């Protein structure tokens, strides 16, 4: 297999892993109306939101702990163990007989979901040239909204007649299939032969290195922007269906809005990454944050024209997903190979705190009687914060390039800049 073919093989396999995660992660938002109506469970919007946040708490733990461990033990085994872990606990969700059991299973599934992203991003980055990082990470992370799209389509097809448990069974089956492909075809890591690092840095050493050699401010800023981005993105994925129902749209239409959100994320991010190749990862990420906030404000107004809402939600999906993937691409380009998974894990893990807050925030706002528009306004504010931080990072990059893999704009004007 040629180097180029091997590179795209790694990216494709990594994307399949993320698709499986995306389904298992985003399916909860499609199930919320059914879970609230589950006989004997007594769930409210607030309590359902709290359960929804547990998967993101697990992802926070998995990403923060998993990145340094992955840098030490190797990408391939770490990816496969992580997929097996969240597959097991997704199946356990289907068997839950009480809210606490569902919450516990979602928490444990989240640990595997959070751990696999840094490993997949680091592995794909190691098999591709630096100037393609934006495209590679965009394709990889498109797996999450693709999985969300599959979850929405599956919900439209089976949720009304077969209930929410089958949705988790389907997700576990998809994850098991992807695990089999990954075990058979996913190659090993290039990190062991990297020229810029010892073969196996300790977990503590990899984490400490994120704050050394003038990286401390960069590391903190990446954490802030991923927190705000993930608060926006997973807040919408968790609450969009419910918010649309609160605004008197039927369940079928509300699921269609969720489908548009994730489909827009897939198609839009692949288009917008071309802009990043010309103008820079951080600059385009900042613009996407502004577009996300503007689109959410339109939803808060609640126009009755269905076409307007569909177009707006599709734009939100495209912009929000692109902002997130471009941030992760910039992280992957800004740190040396020996700590790359730790860096992505740090950004993704601290960002998961935003994903933990998002379901609880939405539920609390609704429980307070402030209405769906107030929930939309909260998520618009977090999108603005993410955009502002990306402007700061873009200015900082122009003054002092942050790390390896940052091509000079004058020499490579059409390629991705970290």
C-alpha cells in the first residue's frame, strides 16, 4: 500500500470509529421526549437533562486521562479498547430498568467515547502531512454528525413504534461492526519512531509538557474555546428536538430539525474547510462561531416559516461543527508528536466540561419557566465566547507561530495553517 493510500485508509477507519461514537452519543437527544414519557420513571426536563450530562462527564474523564495513556501505550490498541468499552455500555443502556441505571451506563460509555477521539485524531495526524491537518480532522470529526444523522433517521423510522431501547441496541450493533473492522485493518502508530520525542513519555510528563516551553497560555486558550464550542454544539444536540416540541412543532418535524443540524454539520464542515485552507484554521473557526450565534438567535425568535428554520438549523450545524473541528486541527498542528494525543485530549477533555453543563443548563432554564428562547440565547452566548477566543488565538499565531506543523503563509498560501 502506498503512503497516500495508507494515509486515507487510516483516516477512513478513524472516521468509522467516530461515526459509531457519534450515533451512541447523539442518540440521547432524539430519545428525550420518549424518556420523559417512560411509565414509572417520573423524569422531568431537568432530571432528563442531568442524565444526559453524565455521558459528557464520562467523556471529560476519558479524554483527560486517555490522552496521556494513549501517548504511552500506543494509538491502535487504545482505539480498539475504547470502542469495545463504549459498545458494551451502550448495550447496557438498552437494558436499563431505572433512570439511575441509564445514567450510570451513559457515564461509563462516555469514558470510552472521550478516550477514543484524541487517539483517533493523533493517529490520523501521524499518517498525513501537516498541511492536510484541517481536511483530515474535518473528515474524521464529521463522523460525529454522521452518526447523529443516522440516529435521527433511525429515530424517525423506529422510535414511534418500537420505543427507545431498540435505538440503543442498534447503536451497540453499529459499534460492534466498526470494532471488527478496526481490529482487522487499523494500522499502528508512527509515534514510536517520531524524531522529536522519546518513545514512551510518562502520562504525567506528557501532561506537564503541555504547559512548558511557552505553551501554557496556548493550552489554556484552547481549553476555553473548546469548552464554549462544546457547550453550544452538545447543548443543541441534546435539546433541539425538545425545544422544537416546546415551540409547538410535532415530534416528526422536531426530529427533522435534528437531522438538518447533523446533516448540515457533515456537508458544511467539508465545504468550509476549503476556506480554512486559504485563510487559516483559527480565522475561519472564529467566523464560524459568529455564524453559529447568529443562526441560534434566529431560532430564538421562532419564525414560523419551516423553510427558514430548516435552512437556519442547517447553517448552525455547518458552522458549529466546523468551528470545533478546526480548533482540534489547530491543536494537532501546534504540539509535537510525543504529546499530541495529550494535547488533543486536554482540549477535548476540558471542553467536555461545556458538554456536561449544556444538558443541565437547558433543563434548568426550561424548569425555571423561561421558555425555549432563553435556552437558545444561552447557547448563542457560548458561541460568541468561542469566536472571541479564536480571534485571540489567530492574532497570537500571526505574531508568534505556536509549534510544529505551521507552514509559512507566504510559502504555502493555499495550504492549511494551524
